């Protein structure tokens, strides 16, 4: 199976890492990134759309047609954010995008990056985890060919990429120890990207993709 992928969040650490793996992977034929600002990457496989308002996709929706995968890596931090605004920027924005692409692409696999600790019950004490849980649950109700909710924990960055978050930059030396001591909590950004590609090609037996599942999927 050949992959034609839409990627969001390519100006962030996870999205940039997933984009990097897609451009390297022989089974990925074309990639469309949709960003609010340029990602700064040029490649023969790559097309970029600059679009400011993800709540209004009508001006670009025809360009989102004809893809069999979507890797949704766009997200915001909940730090110092009120619940209604975090809900709007997480649940509202994500669902608008997911509903749009599911309506345009009947054969699509959708991979959503939420995070370790996401609350599928939607009833826990952590606001961000409840909102992410609702987002996951409602994505799984959409008419995708398949949908997978990725919950990475600590991720070893990919060397050479420019959007690595500051608190990951010193992790290269300690990562082997983290992986040894906490195998259920640590993986590499490379594994996340390859796992998403493999989920679209081969499928997977679980819809919620924890760290151990990321590592397993990346081996296929």
C-alpha cells in the first residue's frame, strides 16, 4: 500500500518528526502539510498549504481530497489556559478538521496525537486529560476506514530537526537509561512517525496506541 498523507502541526516537534519520517519512507508517495506558517521544508513529495483559520476549512477543503492517511499532530498546551479555551482549541478545532477530511476521503486512516494520561472516561480531575479523552472518543465515532489515538510519553528527539522542545534537547545521553528503566513511558520520535505510517499500511489491533504499542508498530 502506498501512502498519501495529510499532516498538521508540522511546525511543532511531533509534526516535524512525523513529516521527516514520511519524506524518508519509500511507501509514502505524497505529503500535504497544512500550517498557519511555513514549515521551512522543501521536498519533491511535499506540498504545503498556509491557512490561518482551522475552524473554517471551506477555502481549502478541495485540496484535502484524495488522501488515505492523516497524521494530526497539532495541539496546544493547557498551561495557564482556561477550560473553555482549551476545549475550543483542542476538541473544537480537531473535530472540525477530522469531520472535514472524513467526509472528503472515505478510505482514510486518521492518527491523532493526544498524550500519555489521556482520560477516556472524560470524568477525571485533570482538565486537559478529560478534553483529550472526549476528542479521542468522538474521533473514533467518525466514518474513517480506521482511526488510532496515539499517546506518546517521553520522546527522544530526532537529531537535526529544528522544532525540538527545549526540555528534550539534553535527553540524548539519558534516553537509553529512561528506555531501560521505563519501557512503557519512553520511545523515540522516529518510532512515533514510523508507527503512524505502519498503522495506515498494516492496521493494528488496538485503537488506543500507548508507548509499548508505538514501539511494536514501528517494528513492522
